[in-house]
């Protein structure tokens, strides 16, 4: 399975919906195949829930879910830092990471998940480990918490992504708690992430 291609395709499922999203879902489902049945099942549920929607209806659902509801923002920095100064630092770090890994920027901010996933899929293993545990998984958990109880089809896309990201670790990574506090915004290419001190 081509990991880079998988994360590129997963990212497209969380971009503003376009006419080709059905083909993207099919391609992603085929890549997951039998290797990640839980993630594949989540995508199947999403596909089933949105199968009757026109592209315009899915665009409206996307906007209502993510753009008009900050608690469900797809921007990692917002999820991890809110309006804190560290958000700006994280944006700078992410822009540098995108350039280093040759991930082109769209009109979205550098910390939007449609940028983050392609970057993550191109990171060397050690860097990807740090980024997953320090940034991506905690942000995904907060996104899912924001959608909890809303009966939104996009929950299944986020669940699939979380499952794929977690797959190299099994059950080794516990769910983050609010008391853990946000991570340092330093993505830490080639170095350890800075330790966060509290109180």
C-alpha cells in the first residue's frame, strides 16, 4: 500500500466537496482493502450516508459542519491552541514543513488537515511518530469530540483517518485528556519535541 497516496486521498475526502468525491472514496476504500478493515468500514458508512446527496447538498453539509462551527474546525492549530500565540508559531512551523516535503498549499491555512495529511504521509518514520503523537492524534480527538452526538456523516471520515494514523501503534497511544495541555508548537524536524511544562 502506498502510504503517501493513501494520505493524499484521505485529505481529499476532507476538502470542500467537488464532483469527483465518489471516485476518491472508491479509490481510498480500495487502498485500505483488507489491511485496515475498521477504517474501510468507516468509509463505507460515510459513503452510504451521503450516497443520496447531490454535490451541492454535500457542500452545504461540509460548510455547516466545519466552516460555521469553530469547535469542529479542520485546522490543527486551532484545535490544539485556539487563539493562543502558539497557534501562530505552529502555522509557521507547518508552512516550513509543507515546503520541505514539497506539499503545495491551497487557499486553506497551512495547518488545515488537507495540508497536514499529505505532509504526514511524506514524513520520515521517526518524524511521523512524533507528529502523530504530539499533534495529529490529539487534534483528531478534539475534532471528533466536537462532532460527538451530532449524527454527522463526516464523523466516519475522521474515524477512518484516526484508525489509519493509529495503525502502526495499535493500542499503544492513549487518548489525550484536556489536562494534558497543548503540545509545544515546535514540530521538531530531526529533534525531540519540546517538553511542555504546566503550572
